[in-house]
C-alpha cells in the first residue's frame, strides 16, 4: 500500500480548525482550550486572527457575565445589548460596558446615550418586567444573572404601537477543581401586540454540562416553548410574564431530572444489544457487581 502523502494545511484551514475548537469549548473552558490551540498553531498572528473572530461569538452565545469597574454591577454579553463590537448596553443601570473579548474582562464603562435607550413608555414596561424577573432568578438560580432588553419598537412613545422585549437569564457553576462545569441559558422574546391586546412569549432554553474526571462527558440540551397572555398594565404584564417563565422553566428542569434519574433503566439498556454476542443476558438487576474501569484495565493489561 502506497504511503499517504502528507499535505500541509493552508493558513485558512488552520484558522477554521482553530475557530472550531474555540467555539466548541465547554462552558467556562475557552481559555484552557485557547492556550492549547495557541501552542499547537505556534503562530501568534494566525492565533490572534482566529481568537479575534471566535471569542466574541463564544462570549455572546454563552451569554457570559462580566463585572463592571468600580463595582458598578454586572453586564451580560449578549447580541441583544450589543451596540458595536466592543460595547454592550447594561439596561438596568443605563451604562455601556467596554469589553475585551479575548481576555473576557470589562475594561471600562460610560453612561448610555439617549438614543441608545428606549422611550419612557417602553422603559416603564421594561423596568417592571426586570423587577419581577430579578425576584424569580434570585429564588431559582443561585448566582444567576438576568437582563431585560427592548429589541424592537424602543422609540414608541405611547399606546397604539407594538414593541418587543427580550428576557435573558444566564447562570453558570464552574468547578474545574472538581472536574465539572455547567450552565443554564434562557432567552424569552415577548411581543406586546397593542391592537390585539395580546402578549406572545417564545422561549429558548439551553442547559450545558461538562464532566471530565477520568473521562469526558458533555450535555447540551435545548428546548423551545411558546405561551401567550393578555396585554395589561406594566406591573400586571410583568407579574404574568414572570409567572409564565417560571412555569415553563420549572417544568423543563423537572423533565430533565426525570430523564436522567431513569437513565440507567432506560437509555443505557437501549444502547446495548438485547442479546450480546455471548448469548448471555446482561444482569441489569445487579449491575453493582461490575466495575467498568477495572474490567477494561484487566482486559487491556494497563498498569502491568
């Protein structure tokens, strides 16, 4: 068999591969991956090009939370608050944070300009929703961060026109010393339809987890849902929206818990042949007698 001729990858191919690894880093681990990617590339210019493209996308997709200077609060890095490549609106404090994407730090902040903020009419709804979501997140997600943005119709001055808010919830739990990291991300788009006196909610929920003690197991679960309610006063709308979000997120978390508590009895069984090649049924009633690590070590002669 003829030897396979090795071909050198082009800089464009190296860039795309580097970006793929960076963008697919588990939650909270992109800096570790970046260090390895940089060492493998061994080309600062090529690494900087890939990092400058990948880090902003990663930070926004993972909705990372960064502390603003002077303990002025936290800012979520999301596409909803993006004013330009390096500036992100924090609507609760009407501040604009300046972000260094690669270092994942907030380097400064400034007051938001009038044209960067919604009208007083929209702000009344946004603030009311923000207050109720803050209460919910404080109860449901330890160390969770939330923000409410006006994403459509921010210049509406009063009743008679439609507008749209986006509720963003981000919670992470990073414990690399215990070989596990996890995150919760949810985005709720809420359309306020004035003529129909209707609220329409569309939610996208995402749970990520990475366990890497003596292995590498990742979870990336996604769920979408819809709901609706009546257009009311700002305070009543806020209470209703928070209640709907709480209901759907609690229901989804409960379904995940049910699925994974039944994992040994359902999914694992489905992954295995009904009757193995040994023609002997696997004793599911007494699985504790088996040690997969021990058996593999013995079979492969590891440690001899």
